[in-house]
């Protein structure tokens, strides 16, 4: 009942999920799906975790909602303290949102306000990267470089300067060392700043590990450190979007810890609340916070559901489970295992051009020709066929591709829960192997 009233993403109504148990989702027919992607890298504890469910229920029955214009809550403060403790450097002030897109919107406004407080009114340009995804609200979409997602809305988008990403497999010259390539990729930012005029640029935004648009692309060593230097030299804020790759997904709370950099602002979402509640966050350094606090006093922004107590209680419980069960260690060991299973299965595959990722965010890229790296014709929409075929086999994978600039092919993203077992990883890669064989054009 009611099926015809929901506006679904596609014209076809998807199956109805009725229950989740650990790594499995179960539909109304009783079919079980092994969830190898947690939606879009969201469900980092799997489904139906009793401790998180209990925390939710306790918070909802004691205090379900307060408006942040009137009150704070214990859950919001305890979660912020935990996030601050887990984040590197002085990243220790947290602004809560209900989603990743809203976190990006708030981060951009915070960056703008930071410069205003310092009297630098001319700083208004955002520089971001092609083949990136920062969300679907208009500001976040403008900051993103996913060509097909932007296309219909292009006239509505604010002007954002886009530079090439750091994507070794697709953009490095043959034989170029990762260091040389990383320096070249970072220089694209330097050139764009010079073109716009440094005094007009407010921030640079990038995903630490690119997720939805290009499929688990980590930066080459040294790239983000170079970006940090360029931002510092030009008085520009560095915003890292860790909505997908943060919150432990790659084995450290923030993925950029592995690159040895601390951004001025980082955005979180997805794994922060593990899907138990919609919650995102902006975390900024004490320097950024103090500039606003000692200036006009507060961020000129706000939404009805900021710091929602039930959202914060859920995320707090998620982070507590991750700590109690030492799940970041498990992300590291399971990530290594997943990577070697993918290498065994696809390492010599003629149509798998690249296997890449970090921790439990891993992807394979499908190519028509491994030696030239030529992608399959986007019209084939192979990634969508792979998703459908895998679902028929009881496997959930996150597909990507369909870029209209021809710079990369179809990819399949895997983001299993942090508590995944080795046996489950084997099942995932076995089923994925069957799917890849089934969908490749003969
Ligand atoms: N940033 C990144 C890196 C993301 O992967 C996403 C979601 N895929 C977002 C922002 C937007 O988050 P949301 O869908 O929760 O608005």
C-alpha cells in the first residue's frame, strides 16, 4: 500500500527492505543480500546493532529534540568531545548537520565568514576538483566536479573553479613517479590561485579519498602535504571532505592522518552515525573557531535539526562501539585482506584496469582495454548492470561511472562494515567476480 505515492530514484520501484541483521539486509520476500557497500559507504557497523539501537531508544524516550537556539544536549557535547579527541591537530570544534551535503554548505559558509572576520572581504572564490563529489544541494553540487550530476542544474550553480584531481591511474604520464605526478597535480591548484588572484580565493575543497565519482581514489604520497603548503602560502583555507572516507572507513579516524596533514576544516557524515540516524558534522581548527568567536561571535548559519539529540546519541554509540571493539584495527586488517582477495581475483583480469582504495574503501575499475586504459562505452552503463546483476545474486555493491568527459570508466565500490569477517569478504569477492564475468560484453 502506498507504493505509487513515493517518488523513487528510478521509475522502477526497488525491492522493499524489511530487516537488517549484521552484514545482511532482508527484503519482503525473505531474500538476503550481503551488504558490501553499506548503501553509499554508510553502514560501518552493519545493520541492527543492539547497542546503537538501545542508545537511540534511550535518547528518544528521554529527550528527543531541542532547538540549538535554546539548548545544548549531553549527547551533542559528549560526541563533540569524542570527535575532537580522535581528530588530529587542533581540529576540535564541531558543528552538526543532518547530512554530508549540509556539512559542505556549512563548511563553505564558515570559510567565507572566517575571511570576513579577518577583514579579507575579497576572498570569495572556491577552488575544487573535477571528478569529485561533495553532495547534491546547490552549493555542494557547485563545489563538486561530477559532470553528469551538474549538467541539468548548471545555470543554477555558483561559480566554482575546478582543477584536475590527484588520480594517478588516469592522469599520470606513463613512467611518471608518484612523487613527480603528485607535485604536478598540486601545482594545478597553485596555477589556479595565481589566475584568480590569491586575495580573491577563500578555500580549496577536496575529498581525501575520492569516493562516489571516481571510485576510491587515494592521493599519491606527498600530494596533500603540497596542497597544505600552497594553501598556507596563499592564506587559503583547506577543506577536506571526509563524508565518505572519514569516521574510520580507511583505518584512521580521519583518512588525512595517513597523509600527514591537518586541514582547517573537515566534513563528516555517513559512517559518523553509521546510518542509524542522519547526521553530518563540520570540524574546524581552534584557529578558525577563535577567529569567528573573537569576531562577530558565531557562525551566521543554522538549521532546525542541527545537533539533533537522537542523531548525536546514535553517533556517540557508534563511535563507542568502534572504540570498544577496536574496529579501526579491524578496518586495517580486513582492508588488507580485501585488497589481496581483489588482487587474486582481478589482478590479471583483461577488463579490470585498476584496483585501488584505502582501508575498507576499495574499488575496481572496468576497462575495455587494459593496455590503453580505454573505458567501455558509457552508453553500455556497465556499472548499473553490475549493480543489478549483483543484487540478483544477493550482493550489494555501489556502482559508479557515466562521466561525460571520458576520463575514466565504470567502477565498482566496496565499503563493507568494519566488523566484516574474512569469510564474508571471500563471499563478496566471489560473487563480485561472477557479476563481472556476467556483465562484460562478449
Ligand atoms: N561528500 C562526499 C565525499 C560524499 O560521498 C557524499 C555522499 N555520497 C556527500 C558529500 C553528500 O552527503 P549526503 O548525501 O549525506 O548529503
